[in-house]
C-alpha cells in the first residue's frame, strides 16, 4: 500500500528529535495510548515552541479545559474537517469520536447535518441573501414550539 499523501515538510522522527521534542512526543503517545507519534506532531517538531503550544492546546481540548467537553469539540472538529475537506482531520476526529463511544450511524448523521448546512450556506451565499434571522431574535424564537421541544430533548439528554 502506498500513501496517498506525501508530506511537504520533513517529519522529525523520534530518533532525530531533540530531548525536549522527544519528551513532548512521549506525552502525546502516552496521552493517546499510541506506539507512534502522529505525523501532525512530527511535522510541527521543526519548531519546538510551535509543537509545545499545539500540544498544550490540544491536550486542554481533550481534558475539557476549553469551555466544552472533548466530544463536543471533536464534533466541531469533524464538522470543520468535512467542510474543509481535510482527510487527515476527518480521520483524526472520526477516530476520537468513535473512541468516545460515537457510533457509525451517529457519525453518518453528523455528516448529513454538515452536508445540509453547507448546502444552505452555498444557497444563501450564491443568492446573496441579506441576514434576517439575527441574534436579537433569540429570545422570541426560544418561545417557538420547535425550540421548546429541542430544549426538552437537550435537558433529557443531559
């Protein structure tokens, strides 16, 4: 099997990594229970400051320190990855969502919603519609039957 993608930067192996980079690599492998360092980090390792910053933010993401739980953050990540057509990110977020207990059917439903949203964005952008549903309408819309039903559903799920 050949790789479909060829990295455009040299990936820093564990053997050639500095002691500081190797320490971060070990944290990453332990955190994700992997026996290898994902390419994303090996590509960042040219600049230890960038690697460290990226790793600190990502670890905070998965530890729920960014104001939302990791599953919600990964749902957003998969949404962006699918919209931006990033195979690496799609695989990453699909894997972490499955590890968090999301089923194939759940992921398929999520991608269907992403597809619908992107279709809507394409339509309203292409037709240059002026926004008429704005945040100022939130309180009024919260009283609608659809939003009341959604709030009840969300309360039950929590």
